C-alpha cells in the first residue's frame, strides 16, 4: 500500500455507598445505583445480568474487595466537573474483575446500549477507572495524590515501599467512552495506575475513545500484557513518575482527527535515579498519518525505557528524545543505556525520506549535529529496520496480522516475565483481540 493510500484509508476509519452493611444501596426495579458517601463500596460482588449505575466518585476503600463477575456490565452516570463518575480502588483495596474471552467485563457510559447508539469516537462521557497501590514512585515523597480526582480526599493517595503490592485482577476488560472533563485541561485517563505493584494482574484490557490518555502509569512496578488503546484524544500510553514495570503485546491506534504522541515517557521528581524506565516488547503502534504532526514516542527529560521487537507505522514523527545538555536529560539516558530502541520495524514514519526516525529535540539548546548523527548510526546498529510489515488498513477495518516477514532475533530480555518472541509487533499468527475486544466485535480489527 502506498503512502497516499494509507492516509485516505485511515481518514475513513475513522459504587455504592456500601459500608459493611450496605445500607446505602439503592435498588430500583431495573437499576442498582452505586454511590459513595464516604464509606466506600464495601466488599461486594457485581453480577452478570444485573444493571448497575455508578453515580459520582466511588471508592473501594482499604480492606474492601470489589469482585465483578465475567459478563457484568457497569455503566457510569454521565457528567463533568463535580458530577463526574469514576471508580477508584484505594491503596489496600482490591478489585477482582476477571472476565473471559467470551464474557468480557464492560465499563461504559450510562446511555450505552452496546448496540452502536454511541459512535465509536465519542469520548468524555464519564470519568474512568483508577487503581492506586503501595509500590514505589518517583515523586516529592514516597506518597503522592493522583491526578483527576478530588485531592482533599486522603483515599486518593498512592505510592509506598512494596514493589510486590497486589491490587487485584483486571482481565478481559473493556473501558469505553471515558475521560470526562473535571476542570479545563484536566480529564481522567481510561485506566490510571498509581503506584500499582507487580502482584497485580492486568491482561487483555482495552481503552476505547478516552478524552485523555488511554493508559497512564504513575510509578509502580506492575507488569501488563495484551493491552489495547484506540482512538484516545491524548496519548495511547503514558509512563510517568518512575514506572519500571514490563509491558508486552500492546496495540495503539489513532485516527487522523485525534491523538497526541502514541507513547509518552515523563521523568519524576528525581531525574538522576529511579527514573521512568519500562521495558516494552511486541507493541504494534499505528499513527494518524504523516500529515498529523504527531510522534510515535516522546522521551522527556529524566525518562528512559527499552523498546524491543515492536512495530511503528503511519506517523509524522518517529521517536523524539529530549536534549538539554544536562546529566539528566533523555539523551543522557540513551548514553548510559537506560534508553534503548532495539530490533524494531518502522514503516511510513516521517514526512520525508531523510527524516530521522530517532530525533533529538530541545526547548533551549541547538542540537549538535554529531549528537544527532550518533542516533542515526545507532538506529541500524541496534537492529532496527525500515520495511513494510504488510498490515492492511482498509475502509472496513485493519487486518492486523502482518502479511510480510516481521522476523526479529529472539527476544533476549533477561527478565523471565517476558514471553520469548522472534517477531516484531503484537501479532504474528494469532489475533488475540478476537472475541472479547470491542474493536474486534465491531469489525475494526480483523
């Protein structure tokens, strides 16, 4: 497929105030209202076949466990500002939302009939899902308060000293049309993870059409697999505040009308040590086109990270690395090996053939030519390729299984958590979105 065809095709795709006795549960003939007046949701199970509506900020307090059965549908009251509805799992609380491939758990807006009455790209109808844990963060102190919720509530604290902290399970979960506006420029992410530990399981989770980021990690150590972020209005994935976990099999998709960087890395309070440095393998990242004036990855000062066996296509910029001629800028992380881009495939990235796929940027400095040339040489030395992976983007959807050879050296990460792969991207022969994902159900991913 030629470059012009890709642009044209993408343009067309375009709880309850439950105290321990649950006395605050309000049940009508059709709907169970989940509302929090300070006591949290309590220890509670939400069942398949019941109709639930979350009204306002509802917390799973410390010591409480929210269990959600496979196939359950949780709707959220529509509103902005103080009328926003969101689910927040506090430090010491747990959520057990373990759907299945045939019975995913759905979080969506109050008006969603699940039959297409809300157009795909509608966002900002409700808040989002927030999970807060006791794992380490890189902030002013070991504990901070999460963005997007009332900071006067101590239940919004996250961070601690337990990298193995367990906040529960999210598996086969779909989060749709969230990110409502709290104050100007302040929305909630689809899934916010603040100081979440690696005892937590997050697998097969999608965020569809969120007004802010799809997924945002504020510190923590949680490891994630099989994540989808599509049609979000800011970043697909955002890593901040010293997040050091691992992610494998990620799918990020933008349209030509929405989205900032597909992936963004930000530093933390201490930019010299404990910096943001996730390891990402087998991502498939599909941008908004070379006229979209956006990038695939942005590494801001104080941040690092490793990308391996991944595939980046259809975006105006490649990987931007901030340079400010200091010992803690993003380029310094490249020099000391904290930032690596190895064994990846790039295709149709950059608005000209000589546009560097790894590019230094700066707010204050002229970029030394020799520094940029160092990145240019590294690109090929590190096993990165420029080639067409054969992902077909057509008017009726994206054929996500590559039709070209995307072989790569066997993933050699020494961290035993990773599944060994010898290919670039999130897919080879198996479409793991099948069955449970909204994108697959609606025919956008084939």
